[in-house]
């Protein structure tokens, strides 16, 4: 199952700006007036490239293979067996061996953390008084509220990553056990060595399970904006 996590606010801002930029780009082409139009186009291109890499690109994608992290300029991938630890401060950090990647989204502000703490206290405090001003929750609604109380969106996403990594480890362990059982006592040592090496390769520290690469799309957007800036100065 594939899951995608983004910042909803950043997506809204990003697409609103893209619509605004598209309308203005058409207007600049229709009403082209030389150097001033080129300068306006360069400014529009730079801002659009920054909005693209800062608002529309960043995301966390969970696939069957592992965690894909899209930051403004770089892409990272960690296979499930290579996920050693997932921590949350103001952002999510995924550790694999001796390396780690900090995710651009989702981020948690101090205000959001304080609001989550207030929700946690409210869920833990039983209702008092003879009269109730709010509808009584069902057991399922109360359980859901207690599960989400005190947690931010980043906390919830980190839990999803941790649970899927642990599930992958359990599946790998069961597969290794099944393979050892199928090979029989005579080949148990060899089977254990092969399967154990395969399962430990993704989880052992320092194996380089985390791969980080530059994003061609982000670099292309910035390069196109830079070319327009140069063209505006030369016009």
C-alpha cells in the first residue's frame, strides 16, 4: 500500500501561486514590451521555482519497498529493513545505520505541539458537573480521541513509518524461519547464513541502506529560472 504525506497548507499555497504565475506568464507573452517584460518574467520564474521546490515537491512516500523522502533539492530512499529509528522534534528524522535524513514535511511548530498537549490533557480529564454542554462520545469516538490526543501530524506520520518498518522486519523473520524449516536440519546452518545475511544487510549499522540523490526536476527548475535572470540582464 502506497501512502503519501505532505503539508496541506504548502500544497494550497503552491497551487494557488502556480495558477497566479500561469496567468501572469500568459499576460507577459501577450503584452511583451522588451526589457521590463524580461525582468518581470525573471522575477516570476525565480519565485515560481522556489515555490515548486519548497511547497510542491516535499513529501514522504511509503511504498512496498521502503520510505521515499522528497526534500526541496534532494531525494532519499530507505528500505524498510534499513529503518533503524524514527524521531520527531520539529521535523521527522529517519536514521539508517550511521546516516540519517531529516524530512522537510511534515513539520511541527511550538504552537501545534502546545495545542496537541492541551488536547491530551482534555482527553485525559473526565467530564465533571451535573450538566453536559457537549454531546456524549461513543466508546469508539472516545478511543479515537484518546489515541490522537497529545500527538501532532508529524508524530502520527512517524508512527506510520515505524509500524511499517517493524512489520517488514517481522515478515523477514518469518520468511527466514520458513526457509530454515524447508531446508531441513542438514542444511540449517547454510540456510541460516544466507537468509540471515540477507535480512541483516538492510538493518546492520553502516551498511549504507540510506541513499540520497539530487533531484533532477528541482535542479532543472532552478536552472531555468537562472537562465531567465541572465537573459533579463542581457536584454
